């Protein structure tokens, strides 16, 4: 098995496993129905403002491109009890396997 093939296999079972790194979120793409997906969320450390967010109103979130093929600004994410978040920006990473999204919490 190649490293690339192993990565494809490991993403859903290791990195996006809610027993390890991921959390379940509700993701709503603009104009679409809400769906439950898994995400890896890093609170309060978005680039380029690393270390500037003492109130944890910004975060970075990685999601699988197979769960959300298109991410757009304004998409909505509900993360457990932390509230409702808006997608500010996103870029495809990991050879097209994941989206890295900057999100901002609505209830500041």
C-alpha cells in the first residue's frame, strides 16, 4: 500500500474518528439541508492571528472533502454547545482530501 492510499484509509478511521480527534458537527452549505459530519476543530488559533483570540471567537476546522465537496463563505456550522459558527474562508488541502476552514462564532 502506498502512503497516499494509507492516508485515504486513515482519514476517516483515525483523524476523523470521534473517539480520537474529531467531533460531530452540523454543517449547512448555503442553500442546502443541514448534515451531520465529523470535523477536527482547533479553537482560538486561526492564521494569521495566532495567539490574538483570547475569547475563542475564531477557530480553524478541518473537514473531509467527501463529506462536503464545496465549501463557501457563509456556510453554517453548529458545534455542540459552543454555538453557531460561520465559515469565513476555506482552502482545499491534503491532496484534495480535506477542507481547512476558518470559522467565526456568531454569539460573540
